[in-house]
């Protein structure tokens, strides 16, 4: 199995978990933040969806200009839909990517920072790890917001696991 195939396998395994966590955000509590400097739950959720859309742009063009979403979508359901659409499109694009495309250089441009240039492989893995990190942040918000933490890599106090 190539590293691209392994990455695609891991991404496919993670998408349902991301979806469960996003769906667990209580709509009425999207503005919750644990500290003044923290993003709100809605901002974190919207960032996860925007991140997948940005990764798709990187895969299609070789360059992406990252900008934090200006405002979360009107509903958690809209964020979930956007996330799933972009995540599945990324996976479809990765399925069509050949070894040359996997190892070519890509470029991420963020406002006020020097461009980050690396292989597409490193970007895709980095994006996945960053998203898992932000998903973890979001799960720490759920109980204080009155939500339930879904099983992720095993059961949680709120979810014994399973489907």
C-alpha cells in the first residue's frame, strides 16, 4: 500500500467521526467559547468545513490562500453538509491522484506569513492532523455546552461506541 493509499484509507475512516462530532454541537450553543481568546464552537465547526474546501483547492490548483471563515454557516446542519461535501470531494480527488501529483510541491499562503511550500503528501497529512487537533478542541466544548461527546477512537462517557 502506498502512502497515498494509506492516507486515503485513514481519511475515509475519519470522516464519519468528524461528522458525528460536528452533529453533536448544539445549534443553540454555537456561540459558546471556553475562554475569551478561544474560537466559538460554531467557528471551530465552520473552520473544519472550510479546511476541507481549502484542501480541495490545493489539490486542484497546487496553491491555496487560507482565510479563516468570516462567519459560521447559518446552522450546524449546513456546516455538516459543507464538511461532508468537501471531504468526500478531497477523497475522490486523492483517488485520481498519481504518484507524481502526490510528490509535487504545493503552496499554502496565509495572510501575514511567508508561504508554506511542501509536497502535496505532506500537506494532506498535515491537514488531517490539524483537523484531528481542532476536532479534539471541539469535543472539549460539547459537555459544557450541554451536548454529548460521541465515541471517537473508543467509547466516551456519553456514547458506548458502535455505529
